[in-house]
């Protein structure tokens, strides 16, 4: 965080500070990604983790560490919900009927001679919940072999984390979603998504329609509502305070809701989840809920989903250089009072940094699994999968969109020629 922001933020009254810190519930994966017999590797604050479905199709989150000889499960297998270590073939699974149903125990290792002892070899895990098409984990930085040994201070509902907390029923919407990877500081991406003014200038040429572009950029009035669970900022046009531009709700540690009007009546609602993978590595899940073009056949016919995903990738690619530069400038100590001048519209960002700075001091999540210059680069060298860091998928989506659009145009032209020839006969 810049010194300019620190001085402005920390001088404010902290009586209404957000109660939730950097430890707690994170949406880390979408349900559709986590198919049976698939290992989903990711990390949180440098700690390598895995998501998979057990033999009861429950989502499970474990530390990527085989507790036999500390090998990784990368290169391993999962069969019928049983995860198999590639080093010695140790097989682990949870069992509702066992004496320890909340543990993931080793069923077999090397040969049957060790089967009894193997039950004492148990994987470390985090609480995991599946809801509204998301996989959530309760991250503390300290996994346990017994998932119920990890105290959960508040449920998703108590923290007003889920869409229904804001009167938003997911069943009334359809959605497109995308995953995005960044090599930059996680907190900077959250800040970027709380910054309303850059949308006009940076994304004006990428967003559909002509209401948001460089020609219509202007300052806004905004009202901030702060509770123990969230920061809500509603922006209205200065020339017409009854005309709302957008509302943002930041629900710590990593979720942002964006919508126009009330959640009950909004035509679209965007949900952004920010995942701190590691130092200078972050992932964002973006889901765009909408009440229009809900017919799946029509959506496929007009290529709506492909076009929407292409827009996602384009917008986040536009953000990327600024995010990497901000990360570099902060790490180099360039963000000082001399170089930083904030606007009135940055008030919500100030409150975000106030919360974040306090959490870094109290929680210190980056110190729990701290990397050093001597740390092996096994996980840091693993490729980031999604745009804007990996542009392969973005190019593939754009290619598919163009090819399918051309095919539809050719089919339409063919039909018109056929109709024309029939009428001429």
C-alpha cells in the first residue's frame, strides 16, 4: 500500500472496521470445473492445495502434501474419489462409516502388510462447502487432519457472503463465467475492481453500447455504507442524483458484487472473486448473471457466451499492464505522497486499504507460508492457465467466435439464395 494512502486511511476512525480479516471464506473454484476423478491444483498465500470430489461426490480441499514422505500429488491419480500418491501408491479416501469420518485416511500403501498402520497416515484439509455453483473453502493457513478441529467463526450466510443476502436469487438468472490469472499483487486487483472511474477511460472501447466511454466520463456523487460484513458504495450522476450508475459491494476477504439498481430488479449482476494464490500470483473468478437472453438455444445461435467471454478477456487484459506496474511501483517504494494524489471518488478504495492494512498486521497470512530466496521453485514455475497471463485461451475463444460467426453468415446467405431461387422458379 502506498504511503499516501496509508496516511489518509490510517488517520480515520476505525470504530466501524470490517470484522472479517484475510482468513475466512474464499470462493476458489466453480462447481462445473470440479468434475469427478479430477484433481484441481491451486494455492492460497503460497500454500499448495488440491480440490477434488470424494467417493460421495463431496468437494474436498487438502494440502498438496502426502503425509507418508511429503511428496506432491502432482502426477498422481484419483479413482472413484480415492486419491493416489504417485511416489509410493498410497491411497487416501474419506469414509462416512469409519470411526473418523472427518479425516482422510490412507487405505493402502506399498503392500497389505502396512494397511493397519496406514490408517494413521492422514491428509491435512480445510473446511469446504459447495453452494450456488461455487466451491468455498474456509482458509486459516493451518490445515488439520480432522476438518472439525478448525473453528469456523461465521457461516457464509452470517457474513452476508452469498447472493441471497442481497435479495439476489441466482435461480432467476443465467450466467457466463471465466477464470483469469495475473502475475501481480492480489490486493491491487481488488483495488482495481473498486475503482469506478477507470472503467470509462480504459474499457470504454471494449464494453458494448455507448453509455460508458471516454466521451461520457465524469465524476460522480457516491454514498458509502459500512457494516461489519461489507462496504457498499452507490454511485449516482452529479447532474441527476436519482440516476444510479452502479453499486459495488465489497465482502471481505475477496468478493465484490456489481449491479445497477437494486439486486432484486437488476438486469445483470457481476460477481468477482479474488484468490491470492502466491506472491505476485492471483486468480479471479468472474461470473456475469443476467435476466436477458435466457433462452439457451438463442444464446448459442447468436454466440452470446463466446462473445461475453471474449469481452471478459479483453477487459482484464487492458487492466493487466496497469496492475503489474502498480505492483512494481509499490515494491520499489515509488508510491509516496510526492507521487500519489487521490480523488474524492477514491473514498471506497481508502476504506478498502484501511481494512487490508489492518489485516496484514493482525493476520500476517503471507508470513505463514513464507517463501525465501532458497525456496524450491516447483510451484512458482507451474504455468498460469488463464488469460490475461496466458493468452492461448483468449486467442482460442476469439478464433472460435470468428469461425462460428462466418459459418452462420454463410448459412444465412445460403438460405437467402435458396429462397430467392425458389421464388424465381
